[in-house]
C-alpha cells in the first residue's frame, strides 16, 4: 500500500533534475549524475593559489578561498543559486555543499579548520526568505566534516546612528555590509571557515573579516558555492 502511495505521489510530483528536468534515480538528489559531472567546477582546490584568493590580496589576510563552481550569466550555477535563494529550495544548498565537501576532502583542503561561520543574512531578508541559504550550505559542510557551526557570534551590526539622519547611500551601505561580533573571546585561536553562497566583489566577505579581525589570534578561510570574476 505504502509503495503504491509513493508511486502515486511520484506520478504527480516527480523528482526531476534541477538542471535538465530528467527524472532522478532514487539515490540522486536535485541533480542527476550526468549534470553533476558537467557542473562548471573551478578546481581551485587543485592549485596552490587561485584567482579568488588573488582578488582579496592586499585587502584582507585570508588563509584559503574555496569556491566550488564558476558563476556566469545564465549558466547552471546561476540557475541553481536562483533556486536556492528565491524558490525555497534550501536543501539544494546542502546537496551542493555535500558534493563540494567530498571533493575538498580528497585534496585535504579543509585541514586545520575549527569552526564554520555562515555569513548572516539581513534580518529583513531572513524574515522574507524564511532561511539563510549560507546556513544551509554550512549544514552540508558540517554533515560531511563534523565541524561545528557557529551562527550566533558574527551578527549584522546594529546602527547606533539614527537611520533617518543618514543619506540614502550610507543607509544602503550600512544595511548591506556591516557586521560585528558579540563575543571577542569565543573565536580566539580558531581557524574560521566563513561560508557564503557566492563570491563576487568580496565586499561582504571583507566586511565580515573586518568584524572577525577584532579577535586575537584567528585565521580565516572562505568557502562559497560560486565564484564570479565580475
Ligand atoms: Zn540533469
């Protein structure tokens, strides 16, 4: 009876590949085997220094930057990030993180990392979306590495100045790129892996780093699902 119900359910709500729409096998999640092979990987974990790290040189003191896929207009990465952020498919973030974590494991790329910190989402956005996509990516990394997630220490900064007194541009900047930490000692001596969905200009990462750098004796690495060179 149960089997019948499942088949019946699948008939009307089939599990299809996010990218090619072909139906998935039971062991596949979100992406079929064929599409998984074709993902536009950066293979940054195979080289000593990568363009994402170079883009942050002279700005912040980062150990390593791990980016899974190249992001380009209308490519499969953009399609998946859109689904992850705007279509409620938070589990897709976890699934992609699983694939990435397995590949990073092969090159021992996350060796030395102590703690995972997802980039916090603006409270307004969090309320609207219902979840922080970076937290779901972190969950995927956690499930493969057993590293703990800290999603309480790094926070979106409160603006002490009255919002109405600021001009529109500084309001925009402060709402978008200000972070702080609420405990200076908690992260002391730790190697933090800061997690976000996409690395573009690096402005968000830089702002997070500047908040984290208030702690003594920390190392920071970055992990994102996507890398956009523009
Ligand atoms: Zn597919």
